[in-house]
């Protein structure tokens, strides 16, 4: 008998996250995900009169393709996938990789080629479809979280089935506040960061684009970033594990980047001109997520955190004009157990040690 939480999650994804309508086509992209979830999604699509299509992916096969990546190979793959995506009104990806460092030994030039060739597919999906991306729990993720497999599964469903609608008034209040803000000043251990968000709109995320969710994002004015930020959440990017990432800025550009693997981080930031500029600033507030686990879909939503993202900006009102093949959500947690910290908007203290101070925002506190 299927776990009822799987059925509920599938229905939430179809009816809330992508609001699928009768007759709409949806691509369900499953990476190392059990058949039960795929079947539940197909059934949920049919319940609302949609048209389901499914692709199955395997991380080890993907790695093998990337190892020998060529212009001809990924040019053809990109063209085929783009044509399919252009026929879709919605897209859901569930990624359950059993080894998040599977692509760690793929050469950097190959990863760069893959990212460049597949960018049109991602751009169309983000701009033209209703989409949602999430992970699938497994023993590998449980190990990264320092939990038993069963405890992690309980955590996963608790987080993913959070009542995001109940948080909507407070999320809207935070979005309105960010829209009205010019100067942002963030301080904490190893962090003293100043930038402007004037003229850029913000957007709260309440269970649509990602599951789990719980953030409000915008972007800094591209050349306004000054100072230093020290990220205390470990991260994985392009299959490489990074710790103790520290970035220093002048006129918006990363002028110095260090980490446990300083050579690798600078190689990523040198991928193109935009990789050394920031494409996103976001405040995370999912009260069910407290500890990092090197999985950005969870870590960027950590209660009391913010992320400050080198690379590509999202298009729309949050677009500061920065273009890059890189989009790397790096996270800093400001709760007392991580050293604390403050966020000020136009000189006013908005959040201290991870807790919002304004009454209209306190529903977002952990």
C-alpha cells in the first residue's frame, strides 16, 4: 500500500505548485526516483485532466555522458529537449541522486560545455512553463543530514507538506518591505556587506517553484555590492564539496574568493564575466529546516539564513542584468548557534540572530 504522504505530495505539486489545468501537458522528470512517486504524479495529473509525459534519468549515466561531452552531442541533446519543453505548459523534476558528488570528476571544461549547451532548455523552462523542482529522500541524503533514513523521511515529508498558504500574509509583507528598500546592510562573524536593491522587485516563494520552500528573493544592483561575506553552510557545486567560502567585493565584483578548495572556487567564478557578480539575494525562513546538508534546495530555505548568489539573475523584476552560466546559492545562517548576525534595511534592524523583529513578519520566525 502506498504511503499516503506520497499521494498528498503528488496532489500538492499538481494542484498548488504548478496549478495544472485540464488539457495542459506536463513533463515529469524523474532522477533516481522510485516508481511509486512517478505513478502518484501521473495519477494526480489525470485527476485534473492534464496530459502526463515522463522522462527517467540516472546520475551515473548522466556522468558518463558528461565525461565525453562534445559540441555535437550536447547540441543535439539540447535541441531535442528544447523542442519537447516547448510543447509543455508545466514541468516537475524530482531529483533523488544517491551520490550528490557523482559528477565530481567530470572535467571543468566538460561541465562548462554542458552548462552552455543546455542553457536554452533551462531558460525556456524557467520563463515559459509553470515549474517546480524538488529532491527525493534516500539514505545518502539522510547521511548528509546526520539522520537515520526513517527519521529523514519523516523530516522530508514534514517540510514538503508544510502549509505554505498559512504563511502567505507574512511572506507578502516581507516582499512589500523589500520592494520599498534601497540600502541593505548585513553583519555577522566574518561578514560586513552593503548593497542596494533599489528599483528591483522581490518575490516570495511559497511552495511553487521549489519544494521545500520558504524564501523571499531579489537581486542587488549589480555594481553596488561592497564588503565581505563569510558563508557558514557547507555546499556542493558541480559535484565538488566546498566549506568556509568567503567572498570579498568591490564595485559589485568578487575580487577575492577563498574556501577549503580555493583553486576550484576561483575556477568556477572565472567561468564567465557574470560569475563574479551577484545575481540573487534571498532571505530564508522555513521553520522546519534548521541544519545544512549540502543540498541547496533545502539549505537555501534554512530558518534564519540568507543566500547571496554569484552568477545568473532570474529574469523579470528581480533581474539586475547579470548573465552567467553559473548560479551558485551560497548560504549564511545567522541564528545564535551559528554565530548570529543582523540584517538592516535602510538603517532599520529587520532581523537579529535569525528572528524577524517587525510584528507583521514574526509568523516567519522559527
